[in-house]
């Protein structure tokens, strides 16, 4: 097994390995001639993140994309176990979320509390020299890419509060791919599926399985980079007031809380 898969999973459960011991790099290949069309970026790496879970976070997947080669460098994937819900509520929650796609047993066997996931994620960031805990700063040479503002604007702060931990400094700014898409192509796409449809990118895996959605969002990101899009920050949080400032004047406006 490759080091990439070993480090990203860190699980010995056969069911988990059967489900997630796939080579993400095969799904995220980019033609060499297409790469030459991209423009230079302000960061070296882009971290595609797509959380799952409405009450508490259930799944935490992150794909590390090289902004120059557009290739997948590594991925981090954990299932997250809620800490403020009864066992009965968790079971019902997981059955409704993952039962139909056959991932419920894998979740139960491998899910970890959010605090532990964050410790492992920070070790992963440090391994790739993207963040130094001692300096307590934001990401180095990298930026998060989301499909909407929900993940980092709303859900991460909520989960940190529930889990009794301070909001990590590296979650203070991000790139909402939908806003960049709107400004670059001049047309609106309210979610991952509509972006993929407009760009004629076929869906891979199961929609609303976080690791698969992250791969599909990364494929949209790759296409946009090949087309010449510049990935600049679209939102940042003021550390003092925690208020989020949106940096694009022309951005997706949702009449309701719509994630994708």
C-alpha cells in the first residue's frame, strides 16, 4: 500500500480499507497539454474540503492539490463521531445519512471524536509544511477551497464550540469556488452538480459522500484552473469579532441556507 493511502486512512478496519483504499490520483489526472493553459496562482497548494453532517460533523475529507501541476499530492479522510448526541440519535443519524450507500458500518467502526480528528489533521498539515502550530498562524503557501461558505463560515465554528475547542487560525479564510466560478465564467452555478453539468464533467462516486464530493469539487477546480481561472480568497474572518468579510462584490446569494 502506498504511503499516501496509509497516512490518509490510518485504519486497520477491513471494511474501511475496502471502501476507501482507492487511488484518488486516478480520478484527478490532468492532461499535460492542458496544464500549460493555467495562470500562476498566489498559493502553491489548494485544500479542497467538503464536510458532511448537519447536526454535528460526520465526515471530514480534505484533498491537497498542487496549484502548479494540478495533481493530487495527498488526501486526509476521517469519519467523525458526535459527542453531544445520544447513541440512539447517532444511530438514526448515521443510518439516514450513510445507510443507503452502504457506508454506515464503516462509519461506526472508524469514526473518531472531532478533537482527535483535528489533532490528526494538524499533524497532517505540519507534515506537508502547510502550518506551524508553534507560530499559531494561518496556512503557509496554501488556501482552503470550498463549494459554498457553509463549511468554514458556519459548520467548523459550530463544531468547535460543541467540542469545546478554540477555532483554529487556519480556518479564518477560504476560497468559495462558486463565487470564483460566477465571476470567471459569467454564469451562475448554485452547487457542485450544476457546475459539473455546465462543464460537462461526469459525476464520480456517491453524491453527499464527503470524500467523493471532494473529488468532484477538485475536478471542477482543475477544469477552472486549466481554463485560466485565478483562485483568490473570497472570504475571511476577523479574529477579533469573528465577523466574516466577503471579498467578491459579485457573489452567489442564497435565499435559504443552501450548501451546494
